[in-house]
C-alpha cells in the first residue's frame, strides 16, 4: 500500500513538472513568435520580393522546428504586414528557401551556414538563435540575457540581401 502511494505521488509530481516545463517552453515559443512578427514590421523588402499592393502573402519559414511553426501559426493567424497576410511553413535545407521572406533558424540548428548560403542571393530576413548563426552572416540574432530575449543585428548582412532595416529597429538592438 505504501509503495502504491509513493508511486502515485511520484507520477503526479512528474506530471506536474512536465506540464510546467511544457508551459514554460510554450510561453518562450509564443514570445519568440511575437518577436519575429514585431521585428518584421521594421524591415523593408524590395518590391521585386514583396509588392507594395499587398496582393501576395509573406512567407515566414521555420527550419525544422514544428513547435515554433505551430506557435507562429497560432500567433500570426489574423496578422498581416502592410496588407500582406502571413503564412508559415516548416522547411528543410532541401526546400526552395528563396520563397521565404523570413527564415528562422532555432538553436538546435548547430550548422546554420548551409541555410544562410541557400538564401544569400535573395532578400530573405534571417533570424537565428546561435552565435555561429550570427558569426556566419545571419541578420538578427535572438539570445537570452538576464532571463529576457534580446537581439543583435548584422546590418551589413541585411544590406547585402537588399533589405532595409528601419532606424527604430537598429536603435533597439544590443
């Protein structure tokens, strides 16, 4: 009987800890989704990539992270940028990444260079979570500092891609 009580308590505590961990991860994904949306509000894509009329959707691509893809789909379901509806796609390196307007590389992508090379000649805003991403030419690096999400900007990488980052965004970066 005592064993059964201990087992029940340990299962309950494990379930509670797992649900708290899931809630924290879900909250972090939701915050990052909001960051991606807000960051993109301060970016100008060339008319060849995104027409000023708002007729075609903006494509936010997420490299191999279903959780982030789902968080983005939920957070951006009714959002638009300059009358462009936002669509979200989970992508792999073998996909045509040139169709993306924003390419997000989560921290588990430890080798970002092939993704960055795949979009190097296209106006695709790249956002990632590793220092390697930033050092290898990524545009916006998201990182945690003092339990807050911060970002750094590689303005030269954005310029090379034909993207214009507004001054307000540049002033907010670390």
